[in-house]
């Protein structure tokens, strides 16, 4: 198995993980910062990944009975005020629209026209519970109107002071599901069903193992009764919250008067849920699979699967090689993979072969198939795998017929590799001393790569919060499959009935 | 051919066209107004139409070599200022973001926190030429970087004082293509290629005939050298501009410094284009095909094609009828239509049959297939067409095997009907008197339905502008296929070499 002699990305993950992340995004042409503070530009290759994510998730939402709709970008301040915790959570970081016209200013430039000042300022939606709830209150009269199962694909804005491409940006793209139900049981089932959908997507499409769990009180969505989450481990062993599903109880329906006549003619409040994942998942993909040569894409979400690279020296060779490449591409594109067709294309751009090859490595194209006169003579192609770096000559027909299963194998392999990393870096800890040591960086040169996940007994107590704050650690979740086990909180010594997952996080 | 005895929509088109439009939107559950001024809520059935439009257009854009990307929602004021005509066009109707935090106000509610006032206000994009251009200026160095062919699906905001669902709303959804080219010729080709894509979509998917033409100077996009348009006639004989494609020349590249080294090493400005269609097309669909019973959907864009309506009186009947309906639905869903499968579903909701039937009529479902015990005895279904109102018993197997071609026939029929309406209401006019009479409503009771399109000789002259303003008529376009024909302007008598299309418009 050949290995690349040098690395395309500098620094490497070991050297400086956060900077490696930025460099991979740049080298793989996924996105870049824009002149608008905190907002990013998602470039075509990054958009292609998000587009695939959207397509798959949208199908999953529809298969579970949801429909799409669209609600306004703006939310009147008075709507935000209705749910006390909710306003607390979002008022501090929102874009406020105060005027609807510009006019020439005293210095020649444009300024907001005071005559156009809005009576009630609007905020750009940071999430849509309040505006969607206002509509649901109109739509829901009787138990016959329930459940309402709606999803929205939208942009949202949360004013962030420290931003990072995909992981934390002022504007981001997401989907937000908002459902209303006649009973608590049904709403709770919806909440956990959608968490299962997210976990299925993360594991089977992103090849990213996740822990399904419930957030503790301090980490809940503002206004929720219960927040379920999927948590993934990145290669620096930090946790990334990849998707959340909230059981909102009757909090929002009380605040917004979403009520209905039940089967007995009694007026009662509806039970609501909301759930979302965002473009943050693209960042998770980078950090789960990327290596020191750039992006590594799980084939199922790669915008393209196979790049065919023609190699020739003369016009005569060119004609022969391109014709071979075209029929190869067409045959590949007829093959099945992941419920659709393989997506192969020919890169015949007039740039140096080495540079071209490295572009595709950095962008994480799963397979590269080089074709030169010598390969043609053997009816072969020279195949390179992005995941393992393996390069070898293969028979053309064998390649075509096995390409789909090879991509499947790569998808599985990436999942396994990520799972092994998480398992190798998750331990049970039962003493405070060990806990502190685990989360204290050993290497002052590289404070970013630390212990990993710790599974510990705990209790709700200010002393716990304080310790975690000091160590910059958070409780990621109480796993849904946590076994009942009596123990004592590692900080307070209070009795505990199950372990939670602790980690540093994004 | 049976006809509905009464109409589901009141008023009818003849009685009050604008009100009929609002009532159809409501009755068909496409959208409604929201509590946020000028912003609409697109409901699942309306979103399903837009989703189909997006899917088809997106495929067409990709087939013509475009990729999707995403640019920021916000635009700094200084960007807008760069192109003089552009700022003139958009500064008067934009949402201005001035703060990034709320705080409790003196009266208990929330107010913008003065400490969070932005140094430079941002506007919510009304269109993205300036922010995308700023990125292109960074991305384009050499002729090798060209062309750039990018499309974005996004929401945009133009502060409208008088709004109408889909046709004119403060926030709307659209796609905006933005391309940069090395030569004027290539950019002009792109501009007309995309107009052809729009015309193809309008005619072959929306079943809406359009006139391809060029806008006159006064009607151009702010900052464009040339604006191409597709213009459709609605059933009230008014024109609706359904899509535009702009050749921007070097206006924006000069304003934003989008320049590159050409093949001779000389630094030159790029040539840019932009083109867009929006959720306005959903309004166009309603007004082109709707009738006095509600929406009529061209099958190719209908979220669903066939509703199967089970009819039974007892539990015994129910089991038999539902089983028949399910196998019927499955067989229909295996049939091909419009490059995919037929979309049939069973509506077994527990509401009165008449009410249910009218819901589907109002929502424009192309075909309704009623199935009761008597139909089953004959191995048949009772079929109703939305377009013609025809209802008849048909053999089940014949129905299944011909459903795809029946939908095709309906699609064609809708196009023909719309084309005939336009042809019957387009005339050549060569005298000012006739022109005035044509555009003056005869019926004071119903001023909305007037002449139609007029094809006239014209000249660029203030006298023409004044007449048009008086009559509330605009020059829709100079058709691209207009024959050279010498004539004289109907207002000024100046010589003219071709006719333009005049009409009232949305």
C-alpha cells in the first residue's frame, strides 16, 4: 500500500487541529469567509455536499409523514417576548431590522431613512418556533386538525462574535421541523422518532457514529421540556452536537395559544416539538473523516464519486485516451450505488497532472481513475482510493462492475475507523482526580487534543457546574441506552443512577 | 360532458378577477398572509408546487453547465452604493439591519440595544449582484478562471407597500444565476440561453405560453445593459413578467473590480450576467389555469397527480374497497409520467364525500378516481378530470395503462387553452384612437378585464411615456422574433422598424 510522501495540508491534525480544519476547508474549496461579518460563502463543492444531505434528509422526513412549508424570515419582537426562556436564549444575538428604506446621508453615502423607521422592529429568525406557532394557533381548532407535521428548509441568523466556517456562523442554513400533537405521548414519540432519523442519517450516510442521548437541564433548548441530541466525536476527540430534537411540552402552545377541542369537546393546549440539523453537519463531516491531505468524503454524500483522469502526451494519444475515458465514464455512470447511479466525470482541464491529482485528493473525491496509453493497452485503469491511499492497476471491466461495491466498502470503512477512534477514546471515570487529569492537556504545545469522552456518575449541583466550567468540559448527554447503575457523583459524592457522557466540545 | 352546477369560488373571474385570485389561493390552501407585514406563509400544497418547479429548473441549470452555491443574506450598504443605477433601484425598498442585540426596554418589552448598533448597517439582500460580484473579484484572476457559472436558491427582501400573495411580497423565494465571462459575445449568449431555459420551462412544464422579448430602456433591471424577459398573458388579459435574464455588460465588473488577465496578458474587465425566476411563478400558474372552481394544475408540476377516493357504507365494504384502492394506487404509482412516476394517493379521511371531493377540485388535483362497490363489481373506477370537468366510468386496467398519456393530454390541453386565449386577445393596432379605446375598460362594473395585448409601432419619446402612464399600460417587450417592418409610432408618428407588445400588467 503506497503512502503519500508529503502532506497536502499544513499544519497537520497533530500539529494544530483548529488551523488544520480551516486549511482543509480552503484546500477542498468548500467555503470561505465573506466580506459580511460572520457570514460565509458556500462554494459549489461544499454546496454539493449540503445538497446531498438535504436530498437524503428530505426523503427521510417525507417517509415519516412530514410535509415542507415556508414561514417568514422576520419575527416581530413581540412574538419573541412570549416565551420567557426562549427570549432569554435568543435576544442577545440577533439581527434587528429597524428601517425599510435608505436615503442619501450628509456625507454622500446612504443612511437609514428615519421616516421609514418601523413601529415594531423585526428580528431575522434565529429559529421559528414563535412565528410558526402563531400560524398553528390559527390552523388548529379541533383534534381533527392534528397532528401537524411540517418541516422548513431555511436560513437563520444568530449574531456570533467568534465564528468558524460551518461550525458557527452568523447566518447558517438548516431545516427545522415543527409539529403539533393532541397528546403528550404522541409528541414524545415524534421527538424520539426524529432523533432516530438524525442518528440513522449520521451513521449510515455521513459514516459518523453518534451517541443518542438527552441533554441535562443546563444544556436544553430555551423553552424545551426535554432536548434529545446526537453527539459525535471529532478527530481531536472533542464532541460535536450534530442534531437536536426538542419536546416542547405545552410551553409554546400556552405562550401562543395553540389550543383545540379534544374528542370530548374540551378545549386543551396542543403538545409541540421542534427538531433541526444545519450546515454544521458539513463541518462535522470534515472533522470526522478529513486527513492530513485534505477532505475525505463518505461516498454516499460525495457530490461526485469517481474522477476519470486522462493522461496523454500528443494529439493522437489524446483522441484515443479521451474516447476510452468517455466510454469508461458512461459505463460507470450506469452502475448502481446507494439507491442511485454512480457519479463519474472526466477532468480534462489543461493543467499539470500532479496539480490536478492533488486537487482531487484535497477535495476528497472517493476514487481517482487514471487512464493513459499503457492502461489502455492492458484494458485497465490505474485506480487510487482516497480513504486508504491505495493505488493499483485494475482491469477495466472488473473496475466497472465492482465500483459500486467498492464505494460501499469505503463507506463502511470510514464508519468503522471513526467508531474505533471514539471507542479508543471513551473511558469510564470514577474519581475526581482521574477526571481532572483526563481533561487537562498534557502537551502544552498542542492543547487541543485531549482525553476524549468520559462516562461518569454525576449529580445536578453547582459544584459540578463549577468544576466543568474550570475544565471547559460539558455534559454532552445522558445516553438513551445508559444502563441503570448505582454509583456516586464524582464531584459531590451524591448517589447517581446512571452515567452521563462528558467531553470538551464545539 | 358533465358540468359543475355551481362554482366553488366566489366571486368568479368575470365578477372580480383580483378577488377571485385571492379566493383561489385560499381555497386551494397554497398560502396565506402572515402576521409579518408583507410576508407570506407558503403552505404544503403551495410548497409542493414550488418544490417541483425548483427540481425541474435546477436540473435545467445543471444541464446547461451551472453549479449551485450560497452567498450571504446581508449586504453592507457600501456594496449597494457601488453601482449607481442599482442603488437607485433598490435603496428605496429594503430591510435595514442596524443592531445585533435586544435588551429590556423602559416599558418592559424588548428594544434594540444601542450598544450593539452596527458601524455599517446591513441590508437584507434584494438581489445579490453586489455581494456575489465582490467574491467574483477575488476568484477571478486569469481567463482560465472563466467562465464562472453559478446559481443560488435563496430568499430575498424588497419592502413592498402593496403586497399580493406570490405576485408581490416583501420576502420572496427565487433563484438568481450570476455568471462571469471573458467576452461580451459569450455573456450575451448566456443571457439568451437562460431566457430560452425559462421559456422552455414556462411552456413545457407550466403549460404557459410566453413571448420572449427585450425590455425597453425604462423597464430594464437597474444596472443592466439589456434585459430579456418572458411575458405571459393571464386570464384577465394582463401581462405577467415571468422571468428575466440580464446582460450586465461590464457595469458591475467595473463597479466591483472584477478583472482578469486575458490570453495576451492584458488586464480587462469581465462581462457578467444575472437571471432569475421566483415564487411569483406560482401566482402565474394560478392565474393562467385556474377556473371558477379553483386551482387547475398542469400535471407535470402538480404535487400529486391522482387522488383515489374510496366510497363505502359499512366496515365490510370498507375492507373490500380499501384493498381495491391500494392495489389501484400501487399500479398507478408504477406508471411512467413526465420522466418519473405517477404520484397517486388514497384519501381515506373521515369527512363527508362531497366536501372531500370539492377539496380536491379546489386544489387542482388533475384526476380523481372514485371507487365504490359498484365500480369494483365492474372492475372499474369513476374518473373525473379537473381540466374539462368530464366524469365517466372507465375500465380499471385501461385507466392504469393510459393514465400517463391522459396526464400528458391534459398538460397539452392546458397549454393550448392558454395559447388560444392569448391569440384571441392580441391584436395589431396602428392608430392612437384605437389604442386608447383598446385599453379603456368598457365595463365600469369590471374594470379589470380589458383588451389584452397590442402589437404596435413605437418610439422612445416622453409623449409615449405619458400616454402609457395615463392608460396604465406598459411596453412589455420587443419580441425577439419581431419581424422588421417599417411603420410609424402610434403616438409621435416617428418612423419605427418593428412592433413592441403593449399591455396592462402585474
